[in-house]
C-alpha cells in the first residue's frame, strides 16, 4: 500500500510539473506574439497609441505610396495625431494639391499639426494648411503663395544659325508655349487664364485653412515670402516652435500625451532603400525651373545659400 501511495504522489507531482511547463510555454508563445505585434494597430492601441510623423522635404510631387500611407494613418485608431514636418521650397501644383487632400482626410479624423523647418514656401506652405496648428521657426522662409509657369524661347538663336522649326498642330494653341516661336497674344491669354485659375484655387485653400477672407489673402498672396515672425503677423502661421512645442500643444489642447512615441509614416510603406534612392535621384536631377508634372508652385530665388545661413 505504501508503494502504491508513493507512486500516486509521484504521478501527481509529475502532472503538476508538466502543467507548469505547459503554462510557461504558452506564456512564452503569447509573449512572442505580443512582441511581434507591438507595431500593429491593435497592439499600439493597448499600449496607448503613437503619434505619426510625416517628413516632407525637397520638391513636392505626386506620390501614391505616400498618399496610401496617410490613408492608413487616418484609419488607424491607435494613431492619436499626426505631425507634418516640412522643409520644402514647393513643387508642382498637382503634387501640392494631392498631398493637401491626403492630409485633409487625416485632419478630418484626428489632430494634425504642421512644423516648418528652414523653408516651407509655395506648395510647401499649401500642404501645411490642413493642420489645425502651424508652427514655424523665426527664420523659416514661408509664404510665396502663387503659381509659376516658365518657358524659354529660342527662335532668334535658331534664325541666326539658319535653323527653322516646323510644327503641325491640331489648333493654334496646341504648341503654346513653344521654344521655337514667341507666344502669340491668344496663347499668352489662354495660359494666363490657366495660371489665374490655379492661383484662385491656392488662395481658396489658404482662406479655408486659415479662416481668412479671400480679399485679405489676395493682399498678401503676391508671391512674396515671409519669415516665421512675419508670417505670424500676416495670419499664415500660429506660433514659433518646433516638434517639442507641437507635442506640448497636442498634450494641452488635444489630450495626446507627450510621452507617446513617434511613428514615422515613411517607415510603414515608403521607406524602402532602392525606391527611396531612385526617388531622391529623380528629384536631384530635375531642375525646379523645369516643368515636372504640371505648373509649379515653388519658391526659387537665384541662390538659397544666403537665406539658409550659408553658401556663397
């Protein structure tokens, strides 16, 4: 009888030991799942969420991957707010409009704050407009509200070289502007009408985003640039500051804890090495004085070095 009791006790101990190790193994598996999913939406939600950050630099053009990433930010309940860090002289009107629309979709669902760096002009300013709060440095170059169309015409040079260009066109405006002949009065008027319409769209964006009367916007939307301090006086910017001030404002006004981690939007869908290198190479090779994918909303003085505090 004593032997049978000892065997029974040993079996119970063995079962308890097996159950314990099974529990430890199950906990380890669950822990691994949780760690693997820390960057997923549900996991971030349980941990308090995050603040998305979109960095926009260089020439602004259309970017489907970027816009899809922003659409995901708008849908992700774990993302408590979005900070848009801008350092751009502008870009194409179509590119600025596309990014403006994508950011407005995010702003309809959660707080969006814009933080301007050295330059946030023209289309670079346009994309700040959906933000509920715009911060700039005192020395930030911003504004430059307007649309630019440039063309070069070589007809006199070609004549001196004995070269004549011919064009077969379906209508008198099809080759306007042309590098081979001067603009006609009709062509100039048609192109000016396009620029004027795009300018009116830009002015409307500023009036809506900054809650300003269009007449007041037009008074300052003559293409001029402003420093950050001047932009505050003009009503184009809300406050002086950077990301720290933006996080403090989100915490005080929107209840978004300053302790939440940043989550770079580019890291989700766009930050792939080869595509990123190709994209930056394309931007570097294309002069901002050339047409990219449409008319330009870009600030481009003859030299940016002096404004940025360096260069010759």
